[in-house]
C-alpha cells in the first residue's frame, strides 16, 4: 500500500500535520494584556505609533500609515492620488479581487492586463497595450513568491504620467535592487489578514516617501482630521486599534528568522523538484535582492501527469498530506466579482460589463489560474528542512501513479454516463 495513492486508500506520504499558522507566542499575550490593562484600545495609541515607525524602517519608507485592512488600503491609495470617475486603473488579471475592486470603489474603471507565465506578475508589454488617454494609475501585484518588473513599470509610468500603487499583500520584506517593495511606486499597500506572512487577523498599512501623500492618507483614514500640516480634509474611519498593533509588533520582530527558515526550506524544495519532470517553480529574479514569501507558485504540465487537471492533482496531493491549492481565479471571471455589475451606475450608453472591464481577456492569466498553476502557502515551509523532501516525494508519487488515477476517473465517468442513458429509457442499473 506504500506506493498506492492515498486518494485510493494507500498510505499518505505525510501523516503528521505541518506547522499551523499563525505562529503566536508569549510576546503577543504580554502586549495584548498591557493594552488591555491600559484601557487605551482605540486608534492613536503608543503601540500603533511604534509599529508604524518600525514597519516604515523595515521597508525603507519615510512613512507608514496603519489602516483597517489590506483592501481598504488600496482604495485609500487611489483616493490619495486623485483617481476617480472617468479614470482607468490597470490591474493584473490574476490577483485577489480587492486589487480591481479598489478602482470600482473610487468610481474608476479597472482594466485587466495579462500576466507573464514565468512569474505570474503583470506583463509590462500588456500594460503598454492597455494604456488609454483615461489611464491614471497602475497597480502591479507582487504575487505569491514573486515581484513585478518594477524597473520597466516605473519607466512606463513616467512616460505616460501615471501613478503606481504597489500591491504588496504577498511581499512583506521583499527588496528590488536593494529597495524595499512598497517604496518604489508612489504608494505601497500591505495586508495583515490571517493568512499573510505577518498578521493581526486583519489590518493593513500604506507606505510612501511622499509627505503630501502621507498627509492625504492620514486624513482619509482618520475622518478628515489634520496630521502634521494642520489641515482638515474629507475622510472616513479606516483606523486600526491598539490591540491589532500589539499583535503586529511581535510578528514583525520574528519575521526575519521565519523568512530565513522559509528561504532555506524552499531552496531545498526547489532542488528536489528539479527532478520531477513537468513541474517548474517560478524562478528567482536577479533584481530581487530579498524575497519575502507568501507562497510558492508552480507551473505544471498536465501531460506530465497523464492529463491530470488542477483539481484532481490538488486533491491527490492533499490526500498525501500536502496542503496545496489552485491560484486565484481570473478576477473578471470570479463569481465573487461578476455580481458587482448590477451595482455600478454607468455612463449613458456604457454597459456594466464594459464599465467593470469584464470584456478584457487575459489568456496567460486564464491558463495559469485554470490549467497549470499550483500554490503552496508559506507556513508549510516553516518546519524542519526535511519537510521539503516529503512535499517533493508526494509530487513524485502522484506523477508515478497519474495514469492509473486518470483511468479510474475516466471509468467512473463512463459508468455514470451509461447509468444516465439507461435511466432515461427506464432501465435501472
């Protein structure tokens, strides 16, 4: 039974769980109790100020402003940059919905650009093709374990007088040519949602080197109240609490050691997976001088797995004790996105699907998301280095038995089809 796939009743490659996420310790408990006892739980306390200062230093940014979450952060960034009705914002087709929804929230139109298969990040060439007189900003997403091609994107933005908002929800700690991700564009947006590499359950932060933008962001997130320049503006309530900051400070403190562990484990995993035909991890980039890690992205050739589809491969790997998942859906095809068409007021003669950019097709995005992409989240690599061996062994085992599994599936489908035909003519099976 050792060589039989676990999904067919065999013994799994791994029988013990991986390290769970998030990792918490006495430091979080201590700070949470201190905040609790102080009675200062709301926005504007010393813990938030301490975290904002340390996070800015961590990224190499002049300013870091904490906000409610990593979705509203993108919206506030666009508002601070003056993006609004009539404008267009270019976003990648492969990302979480919030990247594109931020444009809708400010009244702009998201325009979907395709990704590159080599890194799953926005394709600068397609960005060039998608620019129009209405384009106001680009939101590159540093996705899973990769960074977007920032040199080329900055060049495009300068040529066309566009703003750049970096979506860094997956890229805590990453550096591009020695510069912190989130400091290369006009504004960087980070998330502290539960699954992220640094978490308080929810929360977000915006980084910038532009003092004027920092002033605007502060007013937008704090009910329009003045910051350093003493001027009031218009804004809502998008503030974090001292309790969230108390959770984030220890998360930031242990980030470096966790990143070291993950980097070493993934390097070992990369070496092991080089021996598995038809599976390629997205390769490192020479310009990425430090790589923060939210997940590992892999492209696989279905033909190397007897035509096995993504969902079957993921199910087989999970049965072997290896948590894997498919990438995000293309935003414009996601069932979570399309209902929004009915909520948007359009200009005369403009259809909702045009207003939301839903006609934009991105073939590479769709291939990666629906056919060839597999993701393993970061915390799986926080255990012993030998965990990487078991993950690779599971891929090898599934590949070795892929033909047999596919045959079983085809036989089941054939039997189901026959039963369906017979039942229609009144013959029971």
